[in-house]
């Protein structure tokens, strides 16, 4: 029997940021790509849907931020970024607090106005927990920020987000929330931050220019497509590729409820977190504020964290010891799989921010194409 004709250099499974950046890098080096996606649109989780002339982040709020000069310069070849600065608010029983925890938050909580007063207050709050070795998230948080911040701003949000008691969660999750003794509500410390002025969809469309694209095609149901290319770049779920042979990797999922409101400005901020346990959603996003939209109506999205099952979208990998061990087994299989490159958030089973995905796709492309 004759070998099948390889029409493309690469079959790219998934048109999210990883697949799109890899495809752009391949085409730039004269390679041909077929990009497939099981969804009806390109872009993966950064896809935006236009409603009432507003770009709605369909799979959750996406704010680009990075310290990586090369990644920043690379993306600026395709789109320009605005000066959006993420400064979420937290709402707790009708009280509003600035995030991340900074002098504004401390003033709102305790009426303190100087860094010394704030540091004294936090030291007093943390004193009961001094010297203990934290064994879970609750103990870690109490030791870092004390009772008031933990009860009002962390406990309810975290337990909703992860669907488990804070006493059953690993402490490392909370190490991501720094204390800042300046009046600065910028959530990120990175040098660069913003939203593409032309939109995330334009970014993906430009990256995929000169690729063939097929939508609504699930690779796992059409594995024969691998025959059309020399190499497969797979960005879907790692365990699914191997038919779950060692068992399922766990995720957290989200449900989004989007509403159009007949008002120009609903909450005066893009992101408001709801930190009380009895409010079922974790946050409300008002999409127009990402870009200073002046439309007469507004679109908001409520975000409800959910248990994941295979009928739902897999959003957050659960990087606990058990799942990491399972992922390691799958990664070993992936490394041994001939002519397949695994990449991106789902295939690596890692919670990557967008800049890390772009960095990883650029590096993978370099590594592959410069020897291809
Ligand atoms: P994805 O975007 O998931 O793309 C994978 C694509 O592969 C999808 O389109 C999928 O349909 C397709 N696919 C999967 N399996 C198959 C198959 N079998 N056959 C065909 N196609 C398949 N990052 C930030 O930097 N800032 C943020 O503010 C931010 N907010 C986030 C908020 C939420 C709620 C979530 C979930 C993520 C957020 N991220 C954020 C992370 C960001 O979404 C990711 O880094 C990035 O989108 C991952 O790109 P990817 O290509 O790896 O994966
Ligand atoms: N968190 C919290 N209160 C908030 C926001 C975040 O307690 O108002 C905690 C929560 O445990 C969350 C973690 O901080 O899982 C990280 O939050 P971040 O928004 O930085 O992460 P992401 O949602 O992007 O993973």
C-alpha cells in the first residue's frame, strides 16, 4: 500500500493562542498548516462575541499582562494594546474594597492611613497565628493577613472558587495574593498590561492568516486527519488523547450567565468580586469597561464556579499531588508519541496565563522548526 500523501507540514489541533502562535511561526518559516477546532469559532478561550456592539469575553475576563519583552513585541506586530489596568473591587455584604490588598483596602477596613499604622494592624491581626506551620490555605491566610481580611475577602471567595473548605485546600494557592503598603490598585506587577484595541479575535485571525482552517471538527473522532500532515500539534486535553488510560485528570469548571442591561454603566468597574459565601457567583464582569466603551447599553457576565465533568469545559487544572502524579504519567506518554507535539494549557495540564502560552509556543516552534 502507498503511504498517504502528506498535504500539510502541520496539523494543528486547536485554534487557541498556542495553536495560533505556533501556526504563525510555522507559516513564517514557509511551512503549511491545517488548523482544526472542535468549536464553531477560532481563538479558544480568548474568543470574544460581539453583543450590543460590545466585545464580550465569552470564556471569562482576559487581561493580557507580561514581563516578557519578546512576547510583548511579538504580539504588538499584530495588534495594539490599550492602557487597561486591572483593578478589581471586592464586594462583601454591600461594602466595597479595593484589590489587591493595598493601602486603600487597609484604610477601608480599619480607617488606617499610613503604612506604619497598616503594618501594626496586620501584625496585631496575625499575632495569634505566629510560629505555627500552616498545613492548609486557611492557616496560611490567617498567618499572612490575619482574621479580618481572611473572613471578608478570602474565605468565601476561595471556597466558592474551589468548591472545597479552605481547611482542605493547599496553602500555595493563597501565596499569590501579595500585601502592598502603597496606594496602588493595579492587580498585576508586570511591566506590560492591556487589552488588544482591535480585539482578541483580530489577533487570532491575523496569526492564522495563510492557514487552512476547519471548524467543528473533533480530532479525537477523526484521528485519520493526522495522516494529512507530517506532524500533529495537539492542544486538546492530555488524558483524552490517550483515551484516559490512567484515569481522568481533574479540573474546575465555570458557568457564565450573560445579560444585556438597558443602562450605560452598571457597576463602574470591569471586575467586581463577590467575596461572601452566600452569593453564588464569584464575580461580575462588565465588558465595555475593558476598552472604555460608550455604548448606550451594557453587557455583564456572572461567573459561577462549578464541579467539572466531561460534559463541561475544563478551565482550571487541579494541580494537587494526585493530579500532578497522574499528569506526569501522561506527559511521559506524550514525550514518546512519534510526530506529535503537545502544547498549551490543556495538553500540558498547567494553568498558564496567556503570555506563558505565547512564550511556550514561540519556544516550541523554534525548537521544532529549526530542526524540521
Ligand atoms: P485554549 O484557549 O483552551 O485552546 C484550545 C483549543 O483547542 C480550543 O479552541 C478547543 O476547542 C480546541 N480543542 C481541544 N480539544 C480538541 C479536539 N479534540 N479537537 C479539536 N479541537 C480541540 N490568561 C491571562 O493571561 N490573563 C487573564 O486574565 C486570564 N483569564 C482567564 C480566565 C479564565 C476563566 C480562564 C479559563 C483562563 C484565563 N486565562 C487568562 C488563561 C488563558 O485563557 C490561557 O492562557 C490561553 O487562552 C490558553 O490558550 P491555549 O491555546 O493553550 O488553550
Ligand atoms: N482570591 C480571594 N479573594 C479574591 C480574589 C482571589 O481569596 O477576591 C484568592 C482565591 O483563592 C483565588 C486566588 O486568590 O483562587 C487567586 O486569585 P486570582 O484572581 O489571582 O487567580 P485566578 O482566578 O486568575 O486563578
